[in-house]
C-alpha cells in the first residue's frame, strides 16, 4: 500500500523541528513528560486553529474521530484536562521562538510590489485590542470593569507579514510599548517606518531618525509648529503644500531639535486633508503620502487574523495560555503565507485557509488541491494521489 500523508502532516513537515526541540530544551518544556510532548501540543493547537475549534471539548472530540490518522502524524489524541494543563504550565516562549524562526524562513521570498518609486523596505507599527472578560482574565487590565489585551505589531508591508510582536494588557499605550520593547523600533538602516498619531512622541521619532530610518506620521492637531520655508513646489496629485517646519514649545525642541518636512495632502475621494510629518528630504511629496497610505496594510492584517484565526476565544484564561494560543495563531499565519508564496497559489490567503481547513486530516497532497476549482475539488479528494508535499 503506498505511503500517504495528511495535509496537517505536510504543514508540520514545514516547521523547523530541530530548532523547535532546541527551544523546548531551553525552557524545559518536556521535562518529566511521557506522552503529551510540546510537539504534540503544537500539532494539536495548529489543528485547532485551522479547523476552527473553539473549546477544549471540541478539540478532544474532533481528534478522537481521526485517531487512526494521528498515529501516522506521530502524535496522540489528547484529553481536555491534559491540554488545559499544558496551556497553563508550558512556557509560551517556546512557541514565540518558533514564530521568529519562521519569520527568518519566510523572508526568502520576493517582496510585494507596492508601486512606490523606492526600493527601501517599508514597515508599519500599530496595535490591536482584543476584548476579554476581566473577571476571567484578571491579568488583562484595561478599564475599571473591562478587560483587554493588546497585540503590538511591527508589520513588514514589503513582505506582508509580522516581524515582531508584543502582547501587553490593555492599559499599555502604543508609544509606551514601542519605547520599552526595542524590537518594535529596531529596523534596518535605510528602511521606512509609518505610524499613526498614537506614536507621535518627539523623542521616539528622534531615536528613529538617529537610527537612519525614515518615518512618516500624521501631525498632531494640537502641535505647536512654525513654518520655516517651502521645501519644494507643491507637485503631484492631491499635494497642497511641501514645507519645512520646526517645533515651538521648549520640551518639543529639546526632544527633536532639528527641523522637519511637512507634506499637506488632500484625499480627493474622501475630501479629507492630511498633514504628514517626515524626516525624509529626498522622496517626492506624493511618495510620502503614498507611504502613509500603505500603513493600512497592518490594519488589514489585524482584521484578517481576527476573522480567520482563533485569537478572540481562548482555551485557557491564564496569561500563559492566551499567549501560547496567540503565538501558535501567528505560526499558522506564516505557514499559510509560506504555502501561498511557495506554490504561487492564485487565490487569496482567505481562500487558501478555507481549503486547508476542509481537508486538514485527509490523505491528500496539498499541491493537488491548490489549483483546483469548486467543481474539480470533490473529485480530487476522492481520488487522492499519494505524492508527498514538501517545501523544505
């Protein structure tokens, strides 16, 4: 009988298992463990994410139905109490480290064409709020009677993937997280960072400038500035002004003593005027406006993971359980992105996610279904070929 593999098995094959076991060893994840290892836990959580399971009982029942498939995956079914204990006790840093290993692996792909007249890598920094019940998640403080935590994300617009994440309770401001966690602002020299007005801290912006990184941000409405001179004639669609400005208040001058460039742009479609502050003096004013427009990619990323990954309902209430689930969700995102780019899947990432979820534990090579239509997919599933899918 020919050897077959499930789609989940192929996904697990894409993970750098040797590195993962090194992370497990660093955090003693498998100490005194006989059956339900960290690798087993990772496989179960990926299964839960991609099959959209929302409870421990649902995961336990679902895996029990596929018990014969699990043997070939090298994992075992799990009782809900065992999984709950692992989520609470096993260090989430194991899965965080695996995420960053995958980030490095995914950077081999050709960057997205953003239709900008620049070659510099573009990043967007932002945060999204996940609301939770404060009585169940007491560590996720937000307001007096409301709980929430934030996922602060440095998103590579060029590569269309998150490159650094920090999870904090809801009361931590965006700029505080950016200052306290160096990875949120540690960018390659020559890159570009675009942020919204929540990150307008002149000391922070000066640090970005000193790191030889271009920033583009909207000017605060109450900013006290003096307009020094015209930087260049207003050229380009929607460009109203292109000026050099300086700050007036002593604290602002102390934090950012140099002058800056201010581009005033009118969005004709929505009839809104924007003022963009930047330390770049070489790009055209229209390019500066387009750079800020691409900040929306990080908002689309947040919307996508909230809709298609399980990061709003949780398998445990402890901080460790929640962060474990968040990091595994990000691992799933990178796996799907890896498959889409490596196979040049013509559909959207959402369509790929739907297809994978439908055949997750079937004996069918993933490559055989990626370019099929709704009419040909059922026939392909019923007559699956044993060819193995491998990207490594």
